């Protein structure tokens, strides 16, 4: 079968592959478009494997509310530019939609998107866009009312920080206000009871040593520690923080005033906890040139 320019153009548009790769694929399979796509995918899988060791600490967090459930997914890539790529954004939105029906990231990687598992969709995107990518985390909340918010939005429901909030009572508008607050303050837990005991103990030890350096009597030191721990809780627990919408009240009080109770929240920030490799530009160019 003759490999026409029109066939090559069609395959390039479907696959995102380069002209020579598209032409070679069609030649290898005698012009069969589906077989050519498979040939390129096989080639893309090899390319993707080579990229898998590269640090992917950029990307997007996508959020979605579906009835009384809200989900957030972090999908990473190597550079910030990919977050502005329309194909990458569509892929993240598709993955977030699939996440509504699963409970964890392992199940999500096997979930179906347009007839393919998510893991395969990501591998295809690696081959097409040319960067390492990964579905790193997902989180879910449910309640009478749920709300979601993305900060530094790249598109609707996609941004650098994604927050989910679940309420008992209240309404979606208040849930979104709380989500915006969480994006800004990044609380460690909902309440004192939810805090990591090791974190509490470490803070108490530091405050105790600071108080003892004052040389004051033990009974006064105890009161100093209580006061400082109260301040600590007001800084790191959501219910005890001053509400950014109205700093005169705590978030917990604002919830009561809104006829709500905050059941849970999740905050995902792109690249959080990933150690990013840094390299000066000259060294990067030299490496690329084989110098």
C-alpha cells in the first residue's frame, strides 16, 4: 500500500509522533492505521521506560465533586510547562473522573479511561509529551456536604494545590470557604485529638525547656507551658485556627455559626515531599551536548 502524505499526517495527529516515526510505522505495517498506532505505542513504551528514572516533581492536582463525594489526584511531570499543556490537563481531568469510582491510588492506576487502564494512558502521554510522569497520590472525602478548591489554577478544577472538605450539615459555599482557608494555612490536623502524638511531645519538650530558662517557679512554668501549647494548637489545628474569612472567630466557631461540623479535610500540593534535583544550566547543556 502506498504511504501517502495524508496518511502520515493523520497518524501524526492521532499519535503526536514525529513525521519520520509516523512514516516508518506506516511502512512497517503496510499502511494499517491501527497497527501503526500499536507500533508507535510499542516504541513509546520503550521511550517512556528510559524517562522513568527522571524526577517528576511538577504537574497538577485535579479535584472533582460528585454528589457527597469529593476526590483529589496529584499527577506529576518533570517541568512546570507541562501543567499548561492542554493534552496533559485533559489527561489529569480524565484520571480525576476515574478516581471517583476507586478508593486508592493503586486501584486508580488500573481504572479505565477510554478503554485503557490509567497506567497505560500515562505511559502513552510520556511518549507523546516527552517527560516522565506519574500518578502519585489520590485522596477522597465524603459527608453530608463536600467542597473543593484549587489554588494557582491552571484550568477549571486543576491547580498547584487541591483541597477537599467534608461537612456534617452546612452548605457547599461554606465548605469551599473552609477549603480556601486550608489552602492558605495548611493545618496539620482537624483538632488536637488528631495531632501526631510525637509532634505534640516534641513541641511540649521545646516549650518546657524555653520556659525553664526563664528561672521562674515550677507552678508558673506549668501555666506558661499550658498557654504556649494553646497557642501552638491554635496555629496547627484547623478547628482552632483563626478563620481567614473572619479572623475574629476560629474555624470551629465559624462552622457552628454555619450550622456545620467539619468531618474531614485533605490538602494536596504538587511536589510536596519530593526532593528536587538541581543542576546549573551550563552543566545541563554540557550533558545534553555530551560534554
